């Protein structure tokens, strides 16, 4: 679980510090930095799987071209940020396995990971060069105090545990440049010259020899940003396909088929999905996966009020998005963060409360302990929709991004800034999140919400008497 992310020098995120809860809605105008924050999460995820420059290449394409190293740095006028730095506060699952199936137990579940890069232009080519990396404990006392979002004692007891005083990764200086040290956990550790490293330590040393580094690797490896495409969601699954839903929404039939096979009661998963789908569309009666042995495909089919089964390609884009999200919510293997852009796409405004509640239900319930029925996962969305904005709890779920003007080295620029409604737990922590000005609410305080919910907003933003 990502509880806090500070991003410095990355795109328009010159210095942004965001607190996350189980379900977080980020709203704001175009160009404010919402998608860039998702890119920061995606980049940290990619670094667990890929060398640094391959992670750069795989970042979101712009106008058909992959991101270039220079384009990742905050730039305005003649100013370019000297460094990109990411600092993440995490709650990890302590019990993990490495790629060989060897089990390991991390020393502590609450950790702060930091990694930084500079632009290297030697030999006429551009590359991101690793300049420092660290992984340190967050003490149980600090973690409980700064968790921020409302959570029960049982929740905290179940996921804030373990102790260790020394760092797990640190960076020191030498005559030849910075050296990254992966510290021992029962053995001698390892030293890596940072400028020569093609991978981060968390990306390259994920083994049972370093249990806590492995736990952080597994956490960030599980993060996903969904960019759902109608053609992918409609397509059947082949028998040889992975039976997990891809970021584009592919393999939906295969994922449902796997969940069905794992259940003791046949038909329980498809019945649950059909019931959830019926909340969105009138007339849904049944859902099934048709296994065609001749073509070696799995096809999703839905039966309507007329009693006829029709393939998924006949469903609307919004219905398919709802079905993908419902399936993710039922999948016990889904962990970590799910980032989703504009969940309202293809959804009728009257169904917005249902989609918001579904996203909330996918997230971990902080009123109960973390276990198999309440896995440690969270959902982060961004939106332009007043309807989505109005159906989120301003005290616990909303973050607002816009742009502010700054002057650095006598250069004027506009960068992202983070606000939150007041009162909310983010503002109460007083760590840089500023209260949302009433004037910024105008575009979002229309007639989207029910009357009683609009009144809630008016009460919250009334000036003190």
C-alpha cells in the first residue's frame, strides 16, 4: 500500500507531496498533473521489472513516441530540474516469495523508499543515471501517527508490524561517485557503483537473500495503471493467454474462468458478476464463459431479459469497464494500487454512484483487519467529472490538483500543486497540502450530486461564524 508519495523534478511535478488512502479521487483541470502523478507511479512499477532506460522507453507515449529522458525533468524557460526524485511511504506484506519460490519474511512492514536520477549526456546520448537510493524503516509509532486516513486499531495491528533500526539500502560517496549499499539481513550485503548501474537496487536485488528489499519489490511490482480499451475488453481469451486482466482490459474471459475454477461452488463467481452488472443495466439475467475446444478460446457471454446469450462484443464500453472492475474486485490475487483514469467514461450519469461505490469496495476496508477477505489494496482515480467528484467523500477521499506559478533561478514557470477540502485528514496533517479555496470549487459544485450531498459540501465550506 502506498500511503504517501513525494515527487520532485518530474514533468510538472516540481515538488508534489500526496497522501493516499484506500480510495483516492484526484480532480482538477486538464494539464494540472493528474496523469503525470500516475506516470510517477507507473515509472516506479516499471523499475521493478526493467532496466532504467527500458522503463523510460515504456512510459506513456506522447504523439506516438516514447518518452525521452530529457522530457521527464521539470522544465520551464532556461530552467531544468537537476534531479528527479521519488520518495514513497509504503506498507508491504511481510511474507513474500522470490522468483524461485523461496519464502522470505521482511523485517518490518512500514518503509520509506527513495530513488533519484540525473540526466547524463556523455558520449552524445541521453540516459537517466542513478544518483542515490535508500530504503529505511518507518517506526511503528511514526507509522501509526502519520497513517492519516481513519483506520481501526485492528487494521493498524494487522499491517503495521516488525522492527529494525538500520537502513536496508543507503548511498555513500566515494572518489569515483556514489555507491549504493544493500545492507545485510543475515549476510554480508552488497555494494554497487550507482552511475554504472543499469537497474535500481529494488529492481535488481529482489531475492530471499534481501527479504525486505524483496517485499518492497513485490509491492511496487503489483501496482497497475488501467488504460482500458474497448477492443481489448471485447476480445475472447485464448487457452494459452495469461488468466489475469491486462492493463488494457484484455483476458477478461480468462480471468473470470480462473476465478470460477478456484471456487468450491461452481457458478458463484459468474452469479456474483451478473448481480453486480444488473445494478448497472436492467435486464441482465446470467453470465457465463463459453469454452470452445476447437478454436481454443474462452468467450464471455451475457444473457438478457429475452433469454438469449450474447457475446461480450455486444456490450457497451461502459458495461465492459464495470465488468472489468467488478472482476478485479473479486480476484484475491489483485494487490497494491490500481490507478484508473476517468472511470466515468461510457457510464450514464445516473450510474456514477454505482461505479464510485464499486471502486470503493475494491479497496481495503480500514475498519477491519487485513486478511484474505480484506486484502491490502487501494484504488486511485483521476477525473474531470463533477458527478464523480460529488459522489466522493470530501473529508477522506478527495485530492485537488491545479497549477501555481513559481520562480526558480529567476525563471518563471507553472507547476502542479496539491490541495484538499477542509476539514479533511490531509489538511489536518499539515505537511504541505493546502486547503482548497472555495473559488476553485465552482466548476465542480453544480447539480451533479443529490440535494443532501450538495448540502454537505455547502456546510463544509461555510465560513466560520
